[in-house]
C-alpha cells in the first residue's frame, strides 16, 4: 500500500470541496475530485500539484459511476482510501408550499441519496485502509429545522443521523465517521433558490443579518474532523449559535423560525 494518503472529494469543482482539496493537497495528500462540473474540476485541479490530482466527472446519484471512480482512484492511490469526503450538495430555498416536486426530488436525491450511495459503496474501500474516515457535509440547518429551507434542512438532518449511526456501526471496521456542521459558507451554493421566489439564499441570509463563513475555515475544520474524535464539527458563528439556542433556548429559536429567519423578505 502506498505511503501517500488519499482523499476522494465529491463536489470538488467549487466551494467547500475545492477548499478542502487545496488544504489536503498542501499537506501531501493525493486528491480525487468528483463533480458534474468539468470546468470547475479543471479549475480546482489547476490549484493542486499536477501529479496529485485525479478528476472524475460523476453524478453522486449514479451508483455505477461511484464504483468506477473509486476503483480507478484507489488503484492510482496504491490501494488506499484514507478519507471519503461526501460533500456534494445543492442549495434550495423558498416557501415549501410553492416548491416544485422536481426541485424537492432533486434536492433529496443529491443531498441525501448521494451521501448514502457514497457511504454504502465507499465502505469496502475505506475498510482496506487502517484508520480511514468517512466525512460528510451536514449543515447548521441540521441543528434546528430552518424556515425557508425545509427540504434542504431535512436532507441535512438525515446526513447527520446517518453519520451518528455509522459512527457506531463502523467502529469495529476501523472506520471513523464524522460530519461537518457549517453555518452559511461563502460558496456558489448560496446562489441557489427555489420555491417560487426571485431571491437567492445568499440574499436571504445576509438580509437576516447572518454572517457568511469563508470556505477556507471549513477546510481547516475538515482536517481537524478527520484527525479528531468529535462526531460533529461545527463551523462558523451561526452553527455555534444555533447549537447553543437549540439546547438552551428552544422556545426562542422556535419563535425566530416562525418569523422566517432565513426566508426572503419583501
């Protein structure tokens, strides 16, 4: 088995995936980048050492593509997969009652089923590498259901639950299972919107007075999560505030959500 550690990242064409790729590559890791966005993959690869980046045009909903990509990457990595970063996701927001079923189905399929696919298929590859880690991207929306982000929030709750369950199941296999719980990160994902509104999630978030966290902060948190013992790693002020409020001030948090903390305002 190769001495060079290896990480496979979905959603590697931008945002958090790109930042994590740069961070790990700078520390000598081989990086597999997967995304549906070929141009984004090429841009990320241009930030990494040429001989350490491997690109895969891949939709996380496609199980055959998962197998083909991981087969190829682990062969190039000398048989090892130290980290599988289940990061790909889309941002959708707006009033739930106005959301189209196409938007709902797509959000669930990418944000949760895609993570399930990665975990289920990735297990066999991770189990071959001692001390490996499955790292999932959840969200501060997984702390308390977020008004205006109902389906997105539900998928991230599911990712958090899957992480906790597999942390228990896979301990005997020598696989650590962790997740990142970031607040609102400065990535293209915030440009997404659905549900019959003409405002982006970014506009809704900043309009509510909430801060945006740099993707580079998430990359450092990913490194800490992979090398630490915490199941959930919170990133950004919003995530910590929501965690505190959900535990100690649930009534107040409920009132805030009823006023539409992150929903578009006229």
